[in-house]
């Protein structure tokens, strides 16, 4: 500021002062005083006009350069901090995105009516063959959910504007099963979903997942739960502790090592724990490589250490391992029967908060694209949605 003001005063003032010094002495003192006074007045007005112009133009130029906004800005309101971005596309790098997503309000009481939403995060290769089921499931629950889709970067989605998936694709990168790039994709989904301050619960799904209860039941189940549904168990066998690498100490001890299914539900606090992590990430990146499948260990282990008391330690996504092999069963058209859903929905008891519940799974996988038609016929009747 000072450097701007000083040259102006120095530049403008000498001219009138020099001119008055040059005028010859005269007996007409009152006139001299009057002239001097007038000259001073003019000098002052010139200086002020110049000052206004200088600062006025200067501020317009800076605004235009930095934000491309007109010189008169709308007054800032709370809306701009709590309204989710209307366009999910952005050019932030992962580093920038994770930093932005880790910003947390310190005052815990929201000064506005916050309707908590479930963020459904789809980790896919490309198309969503079972999308019509999700459309049906979500119908009528607008305002209580949001959708995020991570797919191969080459995939061009073409959902119609009426679809819940329309323009819900986030900037994505190639991710490989069992590698850190898979966890990167999951963190990217969480970070993008965290940008909407109303998202309270974050559910990771794949293109072969379906819901097995209606929206009201699922929303209530998640909302009333004291725990988040991250599968995390201490497997003493070769595919559990056997994958632990001693180099992970002291950040991770072998008795903290956990294994769990990739498909989770976490609340906002745990989601922030995941995106802000810089302590465990490098250890897993470096020391959990195939045959250590990092997407089965990183989040379960890291969250057990950071916030183990908030985890239910079980998954809410049903999957069938009974057929054996390295991959769970994929169901086709002929599998879709009432009896099949009885098997998923009944015959389980699990802990829920401090009691037991017969509702143990809210989602199920893996369903082939061919199951779409039979599912569309059966599910709405069976689950009332
Ligand atoms: C994003 O776009 C802005 C404006 O076009 C540019 O200044 C910035 O460098 C870009 N950032 C990245 C990470 O590409
Ligand atoms: C899940 O496991 C952690 C320790 O790994 C434990 O502290 C927590 O109480 C368990 N959660 C439930 C619901 O039992
Ligand atoms: C679940 O619990 C109920 C009541 O406690 C019991 O009647 C039922 O047999 C149990 N089901 C299973 C599969 O354990
Ligand atoms: C959701 O399903 C439950 C039972 O499964 C049923 O009682 C409820 O009416 C259904 N909700 C809606 C909105 O259809």
C-alpha cells in the first residue's frame, strides 16, 4: 500500500508547488493567497481522482485475472459452502483432491438443517447392466442419497438426463484388483463424495451388486447403527497373517493385521480417516503386493488401528463362497427364484448394535447382466420397492 501512495504524492505535488514559487512577489497579498488556495484545491482533486482511478482499475484487473468474475461479486452466503458441486468433473490431482476432502468443520453442530445422505459409490469397469434395479430402488427417495461412479477412464457413460446415474461419473484412473491402484480408486470415490457435506454414510458397490431390502429399511439400518460395516477379521492362516510383512512395523503389528471384503459401508468420520491417511498408505504400498492383496487388508487394518471400536467387523454385502475357488459365485438368470432370496434374507442372525438382528445383509453380489429381467420382476414384489 505504502509504495503505491508515496510515488503518487511525490509525482503530483511538486508541479503546483514549483509554479507558485516561480510567481513574483506582489503587494496584492489576498489575491496571491486566493490563487495559492485554488491551486492547492486543484492539486488535491487531481490527486484524489488519480488515486480512485488507480485503485479502481487495479482491483478490477486483479479480480478478472484470478477468478474471471465481474467487478461486482454476489455477497458470500453459507449456501456456497454447503451446496454440493453441480458438476462432478474437476481437474484436481489425487493429491489436491484428498487434501480438499480432508477439510473438516471444527464446530460439530451444523448451523442449518442437514439432511444426511447415503453416498452409493460404484466401482466399475464401465457399464452398469443392473442400473434399472438401482433406478427403481432409489425412486422417490431424492434428497436422501447421492451417486458416484468410478469406471475405466476410457469409458463413455451415456445415461439419459432422467437417470440417477446421469453425469455422476468422477474423474477416474485405471485400477487393478489386488493392487494399490484399487485402493486409490476407492479413496478417490470417498474423496469426491466427501465434497458434499450432506453425505454421511458411504457405501462401496460394484456393477454386479443389488440391494436386498428397500431404501427405507436400508437407510434406517445404516442410520441407527452405532458401527460401520467394514469386514475385519484376524485370520491366523497363510491368507491372513501369512501376508503380513515385518517391514510394516512399527506402524502395523501382526496382531493388528486384518482381512476383510472390499465392499464396505463407513460413516463420514471413518471416510475422512481413510482419505487423510499418510502413515499407513506408504507401508501398504511398499510391503503389501501380490500375493498380498492390498484391497483386502489396507482399510480393515488401518481402521482397526485408528478407530477399531467403531467397526462392526462384518460386511453388509452378501456373497456366496460355498462353490469354492478363488472367486465367489456369479449368479445367472436361472438362479433368480424366491427360494434363492429366502436363502439370502433368512437363516442368519447377527449382532446389530448391542442386540441381534435377522437383517444381516443389505446388498448382495455377484449378479450377471442376464439376471436383470428376472430381478426386475421378482425384487419389487419381494422387497416392496
Ligand atoms: C486446472 O485448471 C486450472 C485452470 O484451467 C489450471 O490453472 C490448473 O493448473 C489446472 N490444474 C491441474 C492439476 O491440471
Ligand atoms: C471390532 O473389532 C475391534 C478390534 O479389532 C473391537 O475393538 C470392536 O469392539 C469390534 N466391534 C464390535 C462391534 O464388536
Ligand atoms: C435366529 O434367532 C432366532 C431367535 O433368537 C431363532 O429362532 C432362529 O433359529 C435363529 N436363526 C439362526 C439361523 O440361527
Ligand atoms: C420396505 O420394506 C419393509 C419390509 O421389508 C416394509 O414394511 C415397508 O413398507 C417397505 N417400505 C416401503 C416404502 O415400501
